[in-house]
């Protein structure tokens, strides 16, 4: 027996054959962006199936003692074909490259190599186990491939499983051709008719707080009736149909029949609004946005080196690329994740692919080191030729990072286009959860907002403070400096549309930045304010100011809105955003001399109409004397307000009490209660209601769907955690997943199932301070980056970012990194400022 076969015999028990369900990382290193195509190839541990580049495989061997690794190297062939699944940048394009692959087993620490041919002369037991492991690893789908298949939906609507046998009630409901409104809140737009009972309700609330009031969704949760059609989209060719059970837009091949049941003749319905496709064409006919933002009209000079690394678009992942490029130009994120990368890697758990800190550090180092800032070979070129290189970079491929930060999220886990602002807040929340002690880079953005509300009847005021990370700047379209030009263009457009001629390019509204700031700071009228001074609802004014100024200020231009049919659209505006900014005039002044405050008196408790008040037998009464019954009135707490307070760093039970004692009147009142009771000795104690014997936060025992429990447990949470999430959300799986990810701090005391989440890490072990920590300083800033969006809405289009590096503006357009000639600062969506140190 040779030395190599003896080694293999001695470690045979550590060599595993992949089984269904095993995660095989054979495309990407856990600590770097090395792949089988990289210099040195990729080493896959034949026990854990984790992949490592040549730089990190020794580290893994030394830490774990594992000796056998499958070494995979791939060499690109010259013959290549490309398939483009989307016609615009930001879409999903797949380069169908062909490779020659070579595999062999490498034994550490001496790097002894074993090929398939070498196994032929070894003992049967060695040959069989090692051959099966090699073959299994080669045949197994990589984790990245599996996720790509799961996430990609191609934006093609599938036939609903409910369409064929959909139950429709004979309740006599007939829907008129117009004049619809929500049966709960009287909204007259964004309306959906349930195809089972003909009830008409408003749609979901959108990301910016606009849209509907979720009544169509609530109706489904109460009835289980799965399909709804959006009124106003019905034409002889079809309509928008949504399946709540399948959680997606679907096709209903029986739609004419289903509509006819409620008196709607599909063939007589007419389209009144342009489709999304028509809107996209119209936008691309405009002079400017796509070309100007990407600086397409000029020859841009490619840049290379540290901090100038591109990122591959994984299919509508340009929003993620742009945000992460900007974040890693901020010193706080560099210090937290890149400066101590060796320490982070050395302390990484057994599966670093699932560790938040490790993957963020890996991404940050990849962007800043310059190791991947290299010229990408042209897919059509011979790799041995010496033709002129393209501007694209090899860059980094953030598959592992995207999979981790998007896991469990209903939007960021998909390959659909997303809102960069929403992703920025999502990532900040993840950083907050993983930095409960020690340095927290998200503090660079955190600031306090003071809201002053004055009761117009009593002239008494109340002050509340809340934490925020982004300033949302309104766009006052009525303040456009070229209003006459816009009005004339609208008049011409109406004439052209009536004649059937193709539309011409529309002018862009010119909005002064000062007008946007003025709209932000002007008082807002509240017409339904409950005043504790007069003990009734009245009119009040609300003024918003900065209570502190962050080190880095993020400004979102609120370009995205909704049309009359609630189809998302974007305002085509140009705003003269300044390079320097002074917000000192917006600093909050606090309570003024002689100003009276509104008394702290809670409004009457809110009860839902369907709450059944019952006595509790065995406590205070008996069946003969129901006058002694003690009713148990379970309050309905606003989960969204509780979640917002928790995300600010306050204990869960304190947040629950704040919402309860302010009568569900919103985040302002709840935050005011928190700030006024932080010193209470029972601030973090559980909410205990009079006459209640149940534990806080629990609901009556009820049967939980086993399939929902299994789904949440499969994500790495314990059964107890899954049970708690489902009970908190009335057994709605999607809401339960959102709930559990927004209450991780509260769940840290509960055991996580084996192989589960490690995002909390060791830094989450200590109890957080009771209140948020903010930095403060001067309100003077300078612009250093901005993210721009091209397209009609956040649901489609493309993102790029411009970053100022060494006094030179640089455009990052996925894998293209170039010196910017004309940075389109007036067309940005998110602007990033840093404090000017005097």
C-alpha cells in the first residue's frame, strides 16, 4: 500500500458522499471571490463541502484538521454563446461560457494529489468511497445554482392552481362598470374585487406609506378566498389577477366566466391607462435619462485599482451593487469589516457562508483591495489573443452575500428588481441586529427627529423624538421653474394622443432643491388628531426638525409615486442638488418659554369590532351572578409600530407597553411615551393587563399549520420560535416570516435549531442599552456619492452610482468602473453627504 493510499485509508471516515439536501459550495470561496476559474482554482472540503480559494484552504485545514479536498479548475474554451433574457441593463443576462474542467483530490498539509486514475490501484474500500465522493461533488448542484433556479421567475405569470375549480358564491352581487370604492375605507383607487364573493377592497400599502389600507389582503386572511382581480385593468385581452395563496400575479384562464358571474362583461371593458410596456417605451423616447445617467454619449476612461472594483449583476441586483459600493466608501464600514478582516475570518463559525459578519467583510475586502479590479476577457476572444481589452472588469460576484442578506425576505430573496432605498434600510437593520455591542457602523447614519404637534384648539404642544436613517425629501411639482413649458407640453400631448400620432419627447420638470427643503420643513396639518387637552379629536399642526445631525446624511428624493390606477411610476424631474449643504436652520429648538405641553392622558382604548367580551369564570364570578364577571379585553397592538420601536433599540416589552398605553395612535405618541418612561424601574418589564392571566404577547392556544411550522424551521429557527411567530401573525406564513426577522433581538434568548442562523454572532450576547445612541455635530455637509435610477418605477429599470474619490467623480455601473465626465447630479435618487469638519 502506497503512502497516499494509507493516508486516504486513515481519513476515510471524514470523506463524505453528498446526499440530497447537502449544501455544496463548489462555485465560490467562503472567504473570497475565488472560483474554479480563478488562478489556483477552488478547493472543496470533502467533509463539509465548503469551498476555499488557494489563499484560504490552508487556514481551513489548520482550523479543522480536514485533509481531503476536491480541487476543481476550469479553463474557458474559445467557443462561447450568449443568451440575453432581458433587453436592458439590470436585466438577467446569462453568459453561456464553455469550460474544460479538471478535478483531483488534494491531501493536506503536503498537497499530495490523487487523480481518478490513481484510485484504480488503491484498495477497493478506498477507491469506492473516494470515487463516490468525487462523482457526487461533481454531479451535485452548487448552492449558487440552486438559489438561482429558486429565485428566477422570469417575470412570467403562471396559471393559478385555483382557477379551474374556483368557488364562486351565489350571493346576488353585481359589480357596476364604474364608481367603485373600498367597502371598508371608501378608497376609490387601487381596488381589487375578490373573485369568490365579489367584495371590493383596497390593495396593499406601499413602501412609502401610500397605496391602499390592506383591506383586500385582510379579507383573504379572514375568508381564505384566494383570487382577486384589479378593477380598472380589465380589457378583452385580460386583467391583473393576484393569488394571495400563491403570493404572486397569476393567469386565470376562466377569467371571462368568473367576471360574468358578477355581471362584468369582459369583452366590453376598455383600457383607460397606458400599460407598463408603453410607459417604458415612452420613457426611453425621452431625451436623457438612460443616456445621461450612464453617460452613454461620451467615451469613459476605465479605472482600476483598490476601491475601484466592479460587481457582476446577478439579474436585477444592480440596486444591491450600487448601495454596497457607496457603503464601503464610508470609514465606519471599512473599519468594522475590512480593517480587522483576519480577526473576523479567524473567529468565523464552522459554516462561514451563513455568517453575516464574515460575508460582509468578504464583500468589503473584495471591493477595496483591488485584487479583483482586473480587465475581464471578452467572451468572444481567444484567451491567448492580445486584443484590446473591454471596459468591463472581472470584478466580484456577490452570490453568497446576496443569498445571505436576502434569506427569508419576500422581495430581496428573489431576482426581481427592488428599491435601493428599501434595501439600504434592510441592510442597516441587519447591521443593527449584528452589532448590539462594540462598534456599530450604522451609527454613521442614525439621527434623531423631533416632531412638534400643536393642538389648534388648546394651543398646547407635545414633543416627540424618533430615530431615523434617511431624510425623505418631497418633490413639490407645483414649484417647477419651467411650469409654462410643462403645461404647453401636456397640451400638445393630449392633442397628439387624440390624433393617434406617436408621442414626442416631454420636457423634464426643473425643481429647485430649496423648494424641496421648504416642503420638508413646512408645518403639516393633522385633521384627525386626538388632543389630550380637550379630550377629543381636533385639528393640529406638526412640524418636523432635526434633533441631531448624523456624520453621514442620506437624502432620498421621493420621485416614486402612483398613478390614478395605482400603477407605480416615477416623476421625471431635475433637481439642482448642491455639492454643499447647510441644515443648521432645521435644528430643533425644543420646548419654548411659556409654552404649555399637552397632558399625558391616553385616549380611550381601541377595540376591534369583532372582539367578543366574555367573563372569566373561576376568577371573580359564577354562572349565577354574571354581574361579577371580569371581562378580559385583549388589546390589539399595532405590530408595525412595535417593530419600529424595537428596531430603534428599545426592549420589546417596553415597546408593547408604549403602543398599548398610547392607544395605538401611532409611532409619534408611542415614541413620546418611551422617552418619558425610560427611567421607570419596570420599563422593560412585561405588559400585564388587569384580569389577565396569560403571558404577555401570547394568543389563545390554537392549531398551527404544520407545513408553516416546517417552512420556518427549515430556515434555521427552532420550533418554539416558529410557533411564536405564527401565533403573533394569525398563522399567516408571509407575515410570520417578516415578524420573526424583525424580532430577532427578542428571540436571541431562545435556542436556535442546529445549523440555524448565525447572524447574531457573539456580539448579540449582551443586553442593549435602553435607548438609541446617536452622534451629533454641525449641520454642514458635502456631497460624496449618489445613486441614480433609470426606468418607470422601482419594479423595473437599472441603478448606477457615482462616488467622489480623490476629488474625481467615478461611475460604478455594475462591472464597469470609469472616470465620470458629466456626473448627472440633478437626476439622482439617493444622495449621500458627509459632515464638513470645521
